[in-house]
């Protein structure tokens, strides 16, 4: 069977699915910004942007852009009722004070211990850009990472040890790639979901680090007895 990798939008939808209602969430630059397109209007999630926005809405419609109302990617956005914008020093005080429930970040590498590298490859011609990533990785209560599973050279971005400069240590909770959803646990990496057509053993070979299939098999068992799993892997009765 041909492996059809998840698109970036499909990955973003999986992240959005796992964000609980009422969460205060920062969406990082790049791929994570797509998550906002998949958040249900019926399930309130308050979006934060590190340049000083809380209650951020969707991108502004053409012609309605306000140059003073942009996100951290410099994209003109809207402000939802009850939202506010403020000095970025206050914004970083929110981040560093632990007031964000979740941040979604891109990454160059994530280690089996949940260490994150996402600001510099170390290449001589690369321009390092840490932005607010260190603050978010250290300050948010949960860190979700979106990235492609392999580099253009076919090397795994999930590694035993980081080879790129560190953003933060032991901070990542869940990794969403175009091949799998992987939980970072105290006992190692547990695969929760695999793209259709890819065998678990092949995923392990491509990843190059130990992976547990228990999380995925547990979800299948729960489905079989009328139970469902929450994002933390617990079972709850379907109602």
C-alpha cells in the first residue's frame, strides 16, 4: 500500500483536535499558524501572539488590514470580542509567568527526552532566529511540536540526542509529524497514531530511535470496548 503522508493541514487538524476548550494557546511561526484554521468556533480557545495579542482572531480580510494589528509572523489579523493588545514586555511576562496552557512550535529536531532544537542549525550560512521560542518552550505548560518526520536528505528529525543548538531541554510533550503522532513520556516515545499504509516496524526503521506501540494499541483496544482516549492517553467512557 502506498504511503500518503499527512498534509500540513491534516497535521494542524490533529493538533487542533487535541487542544482542550478554554485553553490559552500560542501558535508559533510557520506551520503552527495553520492550527488556528482548524479550531472549532463552538470550542473556545484563546490565541496569544508574543508581540502582544490575546484573543487573536483569523487573518484580516483583504482591504480590512490594520498595520497596527499583526501577529508575530507580521500577518494582519483580527481581534475577537474581549481581546486585547499590549506591550510585548507584558506578553513575555505572561509567557514566562506560566500563564499559557499550550504552545505549538516548529522544530529542526526533537530528542527522545523531549529536548527541542528549533532556532539554529549551526550551519555557517544560516541566520539564527530564536524569537520567543526559548521563552515559550520553557514557560508554556505543554509544548506541542509540528514538523516533517524526515529532512530533505531522508534523516529523521526525531533523534537520540540533539545535534543542533538547544532551544530548551525536556520540554516537548507531543510530536506531530507527517507520518505519526508521538507522545514523549517518562518511559520513552510512544506512538499514538500512524499514517495509513505505514507499518510500525517501518516507522521505527525510518525514525532510528526506540518507539513504543503501546499507546496506539491501547487506543485501538479502547475503541473496541466503547472507550476513547484523551490527548494525555487516558481512557474515558464514550457518552
